[in-house]
C-alpha cells in the first residue's frame, strides 16, 4: 500500500468515526424537544394560517435560507448544462450513438410511460397547490414534474422529448420560477418586512386559498425545481443519444 493509499484509508476511517459518533448522539425519532420547536408548533398556524407547519418554516421562519437552497439548485443545473453541452468535435460521435443506443420503445413501454407521466404531472400540480394545507410543497412538486419529463422520454425517446420540451424552454421555466421566488421575498422587504414576510390576505386555515404568500412561493419553487430537473435530464439525454447541436 502506497503512502497515498494509506492516507486515503486513514481519512475514510476518521470520517466514518465522526459520522458514527454524530449518529450515536442523535435523539430517537419524536424525542427531540426544543424551545424553538415548541414555539413554532404553537404559533405557526395562527401566524400564517398554513396547516402544514413545514411550509411555514420553509417559506417564512427560515425563508432567507430557502432562497439559498433554491439558488444552489439553479447553479447545479447551469453547471450541468455547461459541462454536457455538446462540442463541435462530438457531433459525429453523438450521431452514431443516436443510431445505436436509442431503439424505439415497445408498445408496453410507451403505454406505461404515458400513464406514469400523467400521474406524475397531476401529482406535481397537487403537491404544489396543496403544499400549505397538507404534506407536500414546491420542492416535492418539482421532483414529480421532473419525473413527468422522464416519462416523456421513455414513451417516445428523444424526438418526443424535444417536441414536448424544446431547447431552452425548461431553462426558461427554471429561471422564471427562481426569479419569481426572489421577487416575492423582495416585495416583503420593499414593504418594510422581513424576507418572505406575508403581504397577502391569510384566509381560513385548511382552505386552498389561505396562508398568504406561501402558496405562491410553492408554485414558484415547483416551476424552478421542475425546470431544473427537466433541463438536467434533457442535457444528459442529448449527450448520450442526441444527434449533436454543435456545428
């Protein structure tokens, strides 16, 4: 074993020990109690009229942290696009791959993928629309919408994916969702409040039209996350089986 291998093995062992020590110190599920958790549990519904307390925490109490997560996903998607964008000298290789790697899907695959795609689309919309009254939200909805894009590819391969998700449309949706989320928080700041502080009528808890700006934030995040997943998927597919977009 070389010195480099020994150093790497030692680092892995040390990291594993730290992780195990941290896991051993965690409380059992449901046993963790803190003053902050008790305060949020007792005031969240009254403060924001959202019966899903997680949505209140995400889009109010720690709203500024949430925008950081959103921008990290945007940066990751942009990085994938830059790395996987076909280069001019890759065009011929991609054309050959398109003939070899991408056979037409079977009838069973097409039927199953279409049904799954519709279900994923409906699930995504439902999670985004009801994320403030039941478990769900914009992040989960975006993942479901991204899965619907994958189903389009499975049903019709690259030609169908290009028809349903034309170049740049997914990226536009991603950017529009992220921009809407940032601007929503900016409106709160412009009116003298904290970032993502509510500026809309709260409505009645448990109703679809309630919780003020939280449903709007859920929809913006769903658009951004769904666009990110669709963009990344399309870039991977274009790189693997596309005909090349370089000159």
